């Protein structure tokens, strides 16, 4: 009886690595994509690399095909005019259209600039309104503001930037901002709060104290 138990364990020990190697081999040959997305001049672009067996790439918006194209030398680059803000899925197929890869999700945050907000608004210095802006997670971003109807912009290679407006009046003002990061769609425009003359304010959502 003890010999039978020993033999059973031994066989299982020999076969288990074989099954494990079989799974590794299967996983290593599965077709893949490495997609990226960008947005410029009213067009959204999907590009990247693909496994050798992948001959076409399909991009879907929801359940509807948005665009598709061929893979050449294991590379793909698809562009199409687009003004919305949607998530997409992208996958690779063979020449006959049979799906070979998993579906990869492209989220709108990957090609739409994060909506800007402010760190602080300082009106403590006479004739000045200084606004420190912030766009979460963005790099190479430009902020476009409108102060009392006049347009301004400032560029910054980090997520934030400061704009100082010369405003001699003690009256109220209006201020709005949108942002655009490199190779991304512009953000939504948001209004920023008014700070009374001689005062300053930090953003309570960032500095809740």
C-alpha cells in the first residue's frame, strides 16, 4: 500500500512540470498589441506595435467599429477626425478578420487633458491677482485663461503654472481656464472663484484645512 502511494506522488511530481511548461509555451505565443493614443489638430491617432501574426487592427467605440487598418512590419498607425470624449477598445486580427489578441482599453484620460483647477488665488498685493493653476498628472501643459474677457496663456512643463494679472481696480472680476497638454485634446473650460481685494484663497479640495 505504501509503495502505491509513493508511486502516485512520483508520477504527479514528474508530470506537473510538463504541464507547467506547456502553459508557458502557450502563453508566450499568444498574439499581442502595444497600443498608444494621441490627439492633434482634430484627429485621434492610435499607433503601436503588434505580434507577427497580427495583420489588421480594429478600434471600437462602444460596440461600433470606429476605424481599422493594416499592420505593416509589425507596426500600425491609424488616424481619424474626432471631437468626442469616449473610451475605445482596440484589438488585432488575422487577414480574414479573426480576432487574435485580447481587447485593450483606451481611456479618454489618455488623450484628453485633465480639467484644470487652482492651488491658490492671491489678491493680497495691490493691483495684482496671482493665480497658481494645476492640471493633475499632466506634463507639457499650457493653460488658457480669460480674465474679464481678455485671453492669456502660460506654458509649463510640469502640472502647474502661475499667472499674474495686473488689475488696479478693487472691483470684482471673472476668471475661467482650460488646459491643453502636448498631444492631447484640450480640457473642458471651468470658472474659478473670485477673491476679494486684499485677500487670498487656497483650493479647499486640495488643502482641506
